[in-house]
C-alpha cells in the first residue's frame, strides 16, 4: 500500500474509474448479446430495435472514453451487417 497521501488518492480514484468502466462495458456486452439473440431467433424487428439500443450504448461508452472511436465503429458496423443479413 502506498504511503504518500496523493498516491493513496490515485489508487482510490483509479478503482472508482475502473468500476465505472467495467459497468459500462458490461452493459454494452449485454446489449450486443441481445442483438445476436434476436438474430438467432430470426426476429428481424426485435433485432432492429436491439441494434438501435446497442448503437446508443456503444456511442455513450465511446463518448465517456471507455472505447476508442474506431473500436465502437467496428462493433456497430459488425452488428448492423449481421442484422442486415437476416
């Protein structure tokens, strides 16, 4: 454990930010799984709705700095391509 006060604070702040990032990433993964579940069920309408929700979740994660913009673009593109193939 750190002895210097500022180092102790950095540890606490990093833990808080890591927990926030983990929660955001988990939400994005869940929304992506919902899209793929709808695709597996061949439900185009549900997949389209889930795609909109997933796109918003990925966009929010990108704006908060959790994902790089190219990563989010790649994820959105792959999801849209998968939905369009139904």
